[in-house]
C-alpha cells in the first residue's frame, strides 16, 4: 500500500525545508546498485574535464614542446587548455556524488589536434571534439590507465560513466586545393556528382559507382577518386596522424566544403571545417563500431552521448546503435544509455522525435525542455508553454515512456548557462529574483519527466557571458579575465577562486532534489498528466506523475509568478490523502479529486498522493 511508503517517507524526510515544506538533509541520493538501475533512474553531471580540476600539472602541455600554438596550453585564454584532467576529476568524485549525482558524462577525452584555426583565429582542442586518435586518451587529460582508474573509482561508488563520442567528423586535417578560392563553400551532389571530376563538365571518374545510398561494399570499392567536388590535400606532417590508420584515407570523407546547416549540407558538409566522414561508407560504419565497441569492452562504460547526431545519415545509426547495445549486453551492461545531440533552440519535441524515428536513436538530449524551462522559469512565457511541450511526449518513438529516458538540461557548453538565459529573458539582474528563478528551473528539471542533467558550475552559481567558450568557466582558480569579472549568484566568490563549495545554496538544492527524486519511483518513472496551467501570464503549473509499476502518484506544482497563489487542482480520484515530499503541500484533500495548492512566489512542491492501490 502507498500509505506504508508515505509513513516511511515522512520519517526519512522530516527535516529541512525547500519552498516551505519538509525536505531531506543528506546530499547524496539513495541510488540502487548500477546493475539494477534503469536509464530513468539516473542523475547526470556533465563536465568538461579541462575546466574542472587540475590533478597533475605535469600534463598541462600534453607532453608537447614549444609555445601555446604548439601544445595548446594557455590558462589565460578562454579558447585554450587550462590544465584540468582525469586525475583532478577522480579526486573530486566526493564533491560530485555529494549532490546526489549517479552518472558522470564528460566531454570527449580522446586525443585531439592540439591547436587549429587560421592565423589570428587559433584555438585549442580542450573541449575534445577535434579527434585525431580515437583509441587513446588525450595526453593533456592523462593516460588510458588513468581513464581506467577514473571509471573504476566511479563504479566503486555506484556511479555510471558516460562518454561523449563523435562519429560525424574528425579534426581538421584535410584541406582543399580550391578551398581558399571558393571560400570552402558547400558543393552539392547535384552540381558536383560523384561521376565527374570537379563538376558535370569534368573528366569521368568512379566508373560504375551507383551512389552512396547503395551500401554494398562492392559498390563503394568503385569510389576511388575523391576529387568530384574539391581536391583533398593533406600535409606530409599530418598524412598519418589519425588513428586507427583507416581514418587517413581521404576517400572515406565527404570532401564537399563547409556545411551551412540546412538540407543536404547538414549531413554532407564539413562542420566548421572539420573533416566530415562519409558515414554511408561500409568501411566507416565497420570502423566506428570497432572503435567504440572496444571502449565498452576495455572499460565497461555505461553509456554514450553522441555529438552532432543529426548531421549523420540515419542508416549509420541503424547499424551503430544495435551494435553498441549488443556489445554492452555482452559485457553485462543491460541499461546502456545512448542519447544523441539533435541541436535546436525551440520549445518543441518535433525535430528530436523525427530524427529519432528516422535513425533509430533511442534517446536524445532534450533541447525542447531546455528552451521551455528557460522561457517559463524566467517569466518570459506562461506555464502553458511547458504544459503543451510535455503533451508532445506522445510523438516520440515508443510514446511518452520514451520521454522518461531523455536527458533534460537547462543550459550547456554550446548554448550558454541557465542563469544567463533567465537574466536575459526576465530583464532583471536582481540577485534574489535571479536565484529564485534559477532554483525554480532546477526544480522543474528534477521533478518533471526526463533524466536531470546538471551542467558543471551551475551548482556554484556560474552565469556565463555568452555561449561556447564564454560558458566554459574553470572550477579551479581561473586566470581568464572574461570569466573572473562575472558576478556569480548565491556567493561572493568569483571564478578567480576555487569553486567547490558544498554549502552553496544551489549545490544544496540539487542535493535535496536528487534525494527526493531517487527515493520516488513516480518522479523517476512516472508518466505525466497535465492538471493545471496558467495560460497567459506567469503562475501555476501542475503535473501529476504516475508510476504504473508501483502505483505511486506525485503531484508536482510550480509557481512562476512573483506573487503567492492559492488554487484548487484536480488530482486522481484514487487519492485518499496527501503527504509532502518537498515543498508546501496541503495536509489533506480538499475533496475527493481535488487539492488546494498554496505556493509562495517562485515556489514549488512535490506532493505524494496517498492511495489504497
């Protein structure tokens, strides 16, 4: 009976308060063993290793001699390596787990091209997305042995490890003979077919090649000349720089110039100059399965976040995803989490659902949730926006149950931090209001459906000045001026100091929300029923979560207004009583099928609905 669970919960949680109700004191979540936890049960922490903690200054330059343009290390420049590494990440596992995190996802740690970019535009591969060697840890971060030590240490604590991987491209090694003259503009398959050198009027090449939609290896064996659009050129120094060696074959790349992110170029174009792999080619499919299957075999990792997933042809994922799941299962990893980056900035599920349906990707980072949370928590849009977004869960492959496994987030290393969006959308930089709205957004992420994903530094009040490099601040004392002049929220510290304060109000809030979520099957696995929402202005959002397996029901409520509210909300007629899981909940039903919710400005609550099920 749910009543039994309620009495135990009340004893466990009758301590501190969030938004006026009983709450937990322990920061670490009560999570089950790794092998028993489903994807929906996790709480993810996303971190850029270079910006987190420097555990070994000896590897700051990656063992490379010369200056910053050689080794990429310049801790004063926001676009270069700063010194964070795997040893530092391992040393801070107590801090990470202390806020209830159960899974760590980190930006790619494979060996990167240290520096690339035209003169005056140079930057370093500190972020990890310019891979040259897919089999080795970048020496700026440590060694393969240190990576194993990190994974083993995380697993010993019951924490999962998710790697960030790239199948779409490698580092920028291939140049084009005509590139400068043509501005590296994208050259389409229609105007530059595989069958002619440099366009329709060129000499015949690749005789018998029947197009890249024919996956037969015998067909691809006829594509021997890559000069159909541009003439690929590789310097002698980098001719064999990529590992495995098959990646040095220029015929395995699209070689059509830079993407402009629309239509054909979105899949076939170079991502800002990065060498775009021909993922239609069976050799590339086979090679990528071998590479990333080996990381599962060797280290027993628990999931992959896939970079630039929508820029890869769907047929690639239809082969790659089942192969990774099978490899993980053979290793005894039954809940291997694969989620793709399908980038957009609209409060909608349609693009993600479309790409998932076409490609067979099981999950995607929930871009739509991030934008909806930013707009609603900031007060820019009414709660109706979030309610209607959640109602789109039905369109995902597998329906609303699939939405439970989507990693939800508020901000990230590409778009910028949540506090920045809230401040910009609300138009006020009053510190108390900003903190209240940031807390409200985190409550939405933890109490609504999906797998909450905290971006490192958000728990310390980082705010960012913009996107990309401006949103990748250091947790250890920073030497970057444009980071150190930021006014963080909830603290008097700046990024010039070490920021691992376990007493920070956002760190404590995340720990409290994590504890509540980990203890409640309805918050982790419960399907959503929209119960109430303000239509035209800030105000109430009410969503009932129901876990069919246990019968547990939770009513989650949020006030996005700067004024208190009191309102009747429909609940399941199965409910016979109410207990506060977090925040101010009524002590009883108002009448069968209804409760009266009273919330302070920017308040939130999760109310456990007692039933006889």
